C-alpha cells in the first residue's frame, strides 16, 4: 500500500452550527429530458443571523443562472468550490433566490438525485442527493413547504404532497408540510396504479396508490394491503393518523436502498413491493409488509419530526425500526419476530461492534454519511428504544411518545430532545442511559450464582465490561435492564419475569423464600443488547431448552448448546448427545408454534461459529467450521429421521397459498426438517419437492438444497427457463448457486455467473445477489487461496466507478478478515491494499476500506 493517501476530512458533531437563513417556500419547475433536464428553483429566504449564503451543489449540476429578487448576480458575486456554491453579494433580510440548472439523469449511475431506471424518472435524495438536482442547503434541519411543477409527455407525473392540477404534459403538486430536502421526491413514467382508499380515525379520506410497470399489477396487491394494515396499526398503537389526501408508493428496479419515506411519495426497490405466490417467498412477503410499515411509520418519526443533523440519524431510524418490529410482532408471531431480530442483530451489529467499523449509535464524526446507514444505527438504535420502554414501562413510554409528538412536531430534533421528553414524562434521570447513544461496543455481561440452601436465598452477581473500540478505549458502566425468571427443578416457574436494573460495574440481586435451588432463565426476551456469559453445563441448557416459559430464552438455550457443540466439533469432538436429544424433544413438541420450532431446528451459521471461536481467543478455520456444521446436521437427521419425515409430511399445506403467520410457520418447519434430511438422503426429498412445489417458498428452498447436494444442474436450468422474464426471480437464481455451493466451488461458480450477459451488474439488486451470495458462503469467500477476496476486490473496484454507495456497503464482507490465520490475512490484506492503491477511488469506498484495513 502506498504511503501517501488522500486526506479525508471528517465532519464533527461538535462543529454543528444552525443555518443562517430560514426558507419560507420552495418552488421547483422541472422540464424533464433524459440527458438535459432543466430545473428552475425559486427559494424564498429570511436571514436569521449573519453569514454568507452557502448552497450545496453537486459536481454533476450545470449552473446557468442565479438571481436575487429578479436581479442576475455578477460572476464575481458567486464562487463554486467543490460542492459548495457561495453568494458573496449583499443580501436583504428577505429575498427570493432563483436558479436555473441542467442535469443528466441518464448518466446518473450512482442513483443519487434524479436518475433514470428503465425509462422511469425517479429520485433518491437521502442523505445528500438533493444537491445533485439543484443548488440548495442540503441538510436536514432546513425545512420548508414545497410546490413542484413537472413538464413531461410521460403519462404519470408525481411528487410530494397533494395534487393541485393535472393536464397533458404538466402536473403541479403542493406539500403543505415543512420538510428537509432529503424527503423531496419526483417520479415520472409509464406506470399503472393498483389503488385503494383509507379513512383515518378523524374521518379524512385518503387515496392510496401503488404504482408499478405495466404487467406488474397482479403482484402489487399485497403491498397495498400492507399499507392499509400499517395505517390502521399506527392509529391504534400510537394515535398517529395520516395527514395528506393521497399516499403514493412507486416500485423501481434500480434503487440503492430498500425504500425511501419521502413525504406522501414513497419510492421502493421493486423487490419490496412485487410479490405473488409463484415468484416470492414467505420471507419476501414478510419483508414487504415490514418495510411498507417502516416507511409509512416514518411519516411521523422522520418526516413530521426529523433529525437536526445526520449525527442524529438513529433518532428517526432506530425509533422507526422499533415501531416496524412492533408492527410485525402484532401481525405475526411476536416471539419468533423477537428471535429473528436478535439473530440479525448478532450477525450484523455485534460483528460491527467487535471490529474496525465499530461506532456509537450516535457517532461523533463521519467522512461519508452514506457509510453510516449501519446495523448500529438501525438495529442497535431500535434495541436502545426497547430498553428505554422496558425501563419506563408501557404507560411511561406512551406518555413520552405523546409528549414527543406534541412538543417536536415540525422540528428537526436531537437525541437530547428525545431523552428530555422521557425525563419530563416519567421523572427519570437518563444521564447514564445516554451512554447507549454515545459509547460504541457490545457490553459483556457476566453472571454468577450463589445458593444458600439454609435460607432459600439465591444471589445473582452481575459484572459488566465493554471492550475497547476505535477511539474509545475505556467505557463506564451503562444502565442494563436484565429480565430474569426462575424455574424450579420440576419445570415450574417460581419467579415470573422480573426486570433487574443494573447501573454499576458490579451488582448483586437476591431472591428469598425459595424451597429449592432454581434454574435461572436470564436475559429473557433479550432485554438488552449484551453478550451474556454464565457457567451453565449442557444439562442445564437442555433443561431450559425443554422447560423455559420465555420463548426467546428457550431458543437461546438451544442455540447455546448448538454453538458449543459446533465449536467442539471443529476441534475433532463428536456431536454432543445432549444436544441431539434436546432436538428430539423439539421435534416431539407438536403443541409449540411451528415457526418457533423451525427456528430451533436451524443451526448457527458458519460466521456465528467463527465469531465464537475468535471470542475464545482461538483462530477459526472456515473449512473445519463448514465440515462440522454439515456433520452435525447429518447426525441430527440420522438420529431423528423418522420424526423429521413425519414433520415434513404433516406440515404440508393443502389450502390455497397465503403468506400469513399460520401457513408460513408450517412451511418454515417443513423446510427446516427437509434441510436436515437433505444431509442424508442425497437430495431425494428436495428433488421431489422441486418437482411438486406450488409456490416459490418451497421451490426456491428445494433448489438451494439440490445445489448443496450437488444435484441441481437440471433444476437450475428449468428454474431459469421458467422465470427468465421475472427480474427479481432471476436475481435469486444468481444468488443461490453461489450461496449454497460447496465452498471449494463457490468462487468458480461466482466467476461463471459474473461472465454471463444477463449479469446486469449495474443494477444494485443483481450485484447484491451475486456478490452477497459469495460473501454469505463463509468458507467459500474465506477460501485459503484468497481467490474469494480477490474476486470481491475486483468487483468492488468496478462498481465503485459507477455506484460508490453500493461498492462501499458490499465491502463490509471484509470486516472480519483479521480474525483468521496468517495465510488468509495475507491474502485479504493484499486485496484491501490493492483497493486503497487504486486511482480515483471514491470517498465512500476509501473510508470503508481504510477502516477495515486498520483492523490489523
């Protein structure tokens, strides 16, 4: 790696200063053209304090005219330095700034600002995309009402707010609510609507539309139904109703994110809108419902109340993720949803916290804000909200949220504003709790037990310690809510769930009047995002796996057994008979929720085992981990083949397909059983299911199992031939062969697929499918010869030249490179250095790769 690298100047939270002007009204006029769109802006401004007028402007924006109150500015009155346009002329206290620019949507492959997606004009302005449309103070604390006029011959012309007028070639939209520029949206194209309506709790009539390409209408109905459920739930759970006359959703194929909450005009990646039983899985349906809810809930937690600056991103995202988790829990199985959220948190956010990309929920600095749309901000941000709710109770939480909406409606708020609301509503001092926002890292919580048989007293001692993270070597103790239950030796619960509030580095809690030593069910419901360490043997974990009344704690006990078994097997041990027997009890528990039983049957991922080995101070071997996982699956299948076969047969769904909790739970259990049997039947069951499946959930699962069994050549071709005209299904076809391939074949499979003419790598979904498929194949990506690292580096450099956001996000696959053996580290280090040495590397990718490279 060369020693001289471009200096990346960070933005600092401490440097925040209010914008010196208030914007009273924005009027935008668009004349759309694929390569030369003209944007005229009139911005009514009032001075708040002294200072020059600075506007953000993208390097891809050509400025033609700029005037103040109708008077053209002289060239000497305006300077342009990088992405900052400064007006030096003397300005009155109130004035109208007018600009005219041209932009090239067709050339915008980064998909920031206004761009073209297969003939559809669309926008993405969060975080800093509006500057690529017109000069403007592109920051979230500058809020104003917008009026937008669109000129185009395209049949559908949409923007934020309510429609004012529609005529041939022109549409006018007005958004009466103040909003920052990042919430601006425009869509124009040949689109068809699947429409509905909703009446709010105050009687407001709202027209609902899901806009899709012609021919996609049959796959848009579930998105519309999900929107109606979201609107109803937000009224019932939070008392929040919608505030415009229309709510539009648009599905586009080229989108860097999942979706965007623009006021009244949500733009979605088509993957999170389009679904039919033949083309989408149960998980696709659940994600559509959850993300539709997430973006709708932003109308209050993000739009009506936004964040003062991008350091406060967790204020809107953490809270809205928590709300969408509540929504999905209400629509489906709450225990299973909780387990799914914890699995995601540990796989993504815990890894982030333990590596070079660790940062607080509210970071103190950033170079490129797009690199901080992270699991820490979203998922850990949601966990912090959940802890706050546990500490203040349901009533306290409801009072605080009502006060938050009343006090800050129309504001750009901060974490301090958020916590002050809870303090005022509940009387609590949250000074120490704030450390969850300011301190990076996952606390390690150690629990020990002392039993006094003479007095029937159990004493639990907890110690907390948060390991050092970049820039934060020492961490004071945090407030940790610890949900505890006690179970008697006969399996009865003798102490219902109690939340202990830990505030010190070391703290004791006692339970008196017990007739026998209980088994402690700790951290129920995953009451805090910590790593719990305790001394509990396999028999104790098997007991909790069989008897714990808290679904999460029960699942966690089984997960611990599986993890310990797999770690031992990587060192040559045999499968633990205690765990094998415990799985038998799950198989026999027909009264349990099928979706929960499916979660219990799924083995920890290869990555999870690698982290466990690394945490113990050892070096993980990806090949040994993969072999151990396959061997344990085969051992379970051999021991319980009859029970697994029964579950597979009895959970077949004969009714017409529905993506609801009941049917999807039964399918999940059935496929979990087949996944284990596949280790011993050579793919026979998967072959039969692939031929007979009447829905994509079972068809795709069967295809994945056939790939793993090495029996998929014919099935892969048949699958492609059947769905070659369904873009989202072809994305799946690109992902599965790499993700499910035997590790030694994974890179070659990826190279073969990448060479295909239909590998449309500039499309984010197609790129994520293939590249994400390889990075999810743990032993394949971390191949000892380093070819996985080389393949990813090559494609990141190629993508970086056209779409830096996607390249930067996919670079996270390298995050754990420093935990492996010296040979692998050498290969990874070379790949990272090669990227850093590349000329014209984007700011996005350079920041990510630099931070990852500094891990060792």
